[in-house]
């Protein structure tokens, strides 16, 4: 597997003929990604079709191997961000760091993997007027948790408690934080918190997760990756001064995916990018 540094060599700006995309995961019926990407393609004048496919870990390889040349890219959600890694030929540095890819771009025989979650989280915080945080609590130990660790470190977190159901998984996430210079401790989800206040609590738990959380004296910001018609357990149980929700993150990581799909580089700004972002927000009722 090769590493991508900057724009992927040989990846052209996609011509305007028809291209196919989809978001994959399980469950997937709730996903708003098709609405976001349809809005972006309308503004950019692209003949793109973007759907959703219920795909579990066992079915991912066969699905990807069966795609024809009309396919340009995929968005990946739970539980596929780690499963996809052996299927990729090239990955960007954030995929290497987090062990998680949420974006695949097809370029001939090459399958390029990107992580747009990290910068999507950072952008969501900054748009909500939260440029930095210092002490954090992370709920969850999966692929999105690792991306969240990197994002929080970029936002200034220097102390982090990683809370999960199993100590081994929590320790893996804590080790990533330590490798980035963040002081990290491990905590079992549901036990009394080691501190009574945090600048930020980041919940990467699925929205359907039912948990019983001890009361905290103070929480500055709640970042909850879950979104949907019903509030998640984290949003019900954790009062906070400010909220960055999963829809904020979804919008911003999707904008970076559109960049990658169009140019092969998620750091390269789109033409009419401000208009694209506004259209994506309007499509899903975002901030």
C-alpha cells in the first residue's frame, strides 16, 4: 500500500460525464450523504449520481470488486472504515495515522483511500466558534474515535480520558493520543468519571447506544457524532454550554469528499466552494 502525499499523482480533475458514487455501511437508511452530494453536484454542474448501499463487513470486498468504470468514489461509514484498508492501493497520511478511511477514489486500477473525518471535525468546531479546547473526554473506541483523537489534538487538547467498554480497545486509542503528545488515561464506560469537568466531551458512540452516565459538574462543549430524528443517549445525558453535532461534522467531511472525488485532493478548494457549502447545509437543514 503506497502513501499519498498531497494530491494523488496522475489523478485528473474528473470530466463532466456521468459518474457514480455511493455511501456504504450498516445501518445506512438514515444517511444524509446522498442529499449532501446531490446538492454539491447541482452547484458544480456535474452529472453525478450518488446513492446508498447497505453493506456489511463481509460484503465489502465483493461489492468493490464488482464495480465498473463508471464508478468514481465511495463514502464509508460504520462498520467499514477499517475493513476497507486491505482493498486500497494508496492511502493519505491521515489514514495511516488513524487506521481509518472514510473515502475511496477510483483512478483506473488504483483505489485511493482518504480520511476526511479529521478535518471535518476541526472545521465543524471552528464554524461553531470553538477554535480550541484543552481537556477532553472521549466516549467510544472505534474508527471514528481515532479520527476524533487527531482532530482534538489539532484543536489544542493536551489531556484526554478515553472511555470504552473494554480496556484493551480504550488503551489502543489512548496510545494514539500519546503518540501525538496528548496525556491520555483509560476509563471504563459507566464508571465514575476521574474528573468532574471537561472542556469537551466527544461521543463517538452510535446513536442507538443506551448508556448510563454519571453526572458531570461542568461540560464546555459536547461533540456528538450521532445524528438523526431522535436524540442520542449522549445528548440526553450530558448537558453542555455548546454543542457540535454529527450533522456539522457530516457536512464538512462531505465537502472534503467532494474535493477528493473531483480532483483527487481533499485539500484543494472547489470552484464556487462557498456556494457548494451553503447548498449542502440547506439540503440537510444544517447550521
